[in-house]
């Protein structure tokens, strides 16, 4: 299920967008300012941002520019301004699409789905200075490479992409190794130990993020 961050200073618009979007199977997180949206994004993964342009203090263009300094998460600008100059400005900053108000619900959903389809072709997760890139099969912390085995890499990506969701050892075996894997739960634990050791060597605070849920399994916070 894709998670969408809505950034708009109008509560009614946030409620309307949430109603529209969640009806189509997405999860929405609301922020009523650019500052609040960036604070959430710095510590949480989202699949797309729907960003209003006309906001006080930090407008949508400024917010998009700040976000692009630390994340390549897809951004759709949403605004009543529909001049070509405004559209070009938004796209040049790094927005992936531009939708004008008033909008048709079906068009909004179609544009969201189109952007997600394009960006899902290059899956990348960024948080806390950590970059997990599936296409390049690479993991970096502050530009220092962390070398993982294929199973370790897949496990880290699964946990990072499902923040705060607890995965039992059985579920990790099923998802990472496959239904027919004839291995024991201890295999998961040994892989987690290896992952933690490799992260520690780079200075990444892995204990604060890769958590053991005693008697159940593991989660990423």
C-alpha cells in the first residue's frame, strides 16, 4: 500500500484529499505546513508527496526545493495557479507533475498512479542519511558503502520500506527466502546480527532503528 504525504495549510483541503485518495487504497499522512511536512519526511518513508503551492511562511516551491536537498521522493504540485511560468517553475525545482485546482477526482488519482508507476521503476529508500537502492543493489550511509549479502540486502529493504511494522521470523523467512525454504528461525537471527555488525562499522546508529520485538521478530523504527 503506497503512502502519500499531503502538505497543505488548509485543513478542509487536507480532509478532502484524504477522503478522495484513501478511497482508492492509499494511506495518507497530513501536514499543514512545509516545515511540518519536511520534519515528517526526514524520519519516515513515503512513496509520494502532494504539495500545495500557496502556503504562508514556506510556500510549495520553497518546500519542494528544500526536500530535493535530501530526498528524491516523487512530488506532485497542487495549486490554483495555472500559468505556464508557474508550471515550469515547479517542474524545474524538481516536481514530477503539476495539477491545478479545482481538480477532478479521477484525474487526480490517475496522475498519482502514473507518477508512482514511473518512479517505482527505480526503487530507492532514503532516511537518516541511509540510501537503499534496489536497482543498483547498493546501500550507503553518508556516502560510505555497506556491503551486504543478497538476503541481508533484501531484508533491510523490506524492513525500511515497512517502517514500524513488526515482521515475525516466520514472515521474514517466507518473504525473503520463499515459501519452500527449509531453514530455521535461527537463520533470521544470524542475518540480523551480521546486518547490525556491518552497520555499526560505518557509525550508523543501527540499535535505534533495527529493533528486536522479543518473542516475535523485528521491525525498523
